[in-house]
C-alpha cells in the first residue's frame, strides 16, 4: 500500500526540486558552491587588477632618486632624465 522504497535512494516525488538533486541538503551544497565560486572570482579579479603597490613603488623610486641626487651620486641631467622616466611609467 505505501511504497517507501524510493525514499532511501532519493527516487521519490519532488526529489528533483532540490538543488543538484541531493535532497534537503542540496540547497546547502548549492549555496556553499556558489560562495566558493564567488570567493575564487574575487581572488582572480584582485590578482589581475593593479593595486596601490604600483604607486607606492613609484614613490619609493623617486625618494631613492632624490637621495642619490642629494648625495651627489648623479648629476642634474641624470636626475631629470631618470625622474622623467619614472613619471612616465
């Protein structure tokens, strides 16, 4: 009269209504998969976009260049040429 054999195998009416067909835990699995995918996309986007490190590196390079000029290690012409090169990078 009551055929309950399919309930143990997931072959019951409405089993396909849950995400990925995992029954009641399919929704949780689906949410976890979506969260993991979003985290991976965020990390990929962050790795591909230039950060503030580029501006910091330029400022550090200019400070080194200024200190070399102040110590007399390079001439005014060398200083200006190197500064122009750094500013146009």
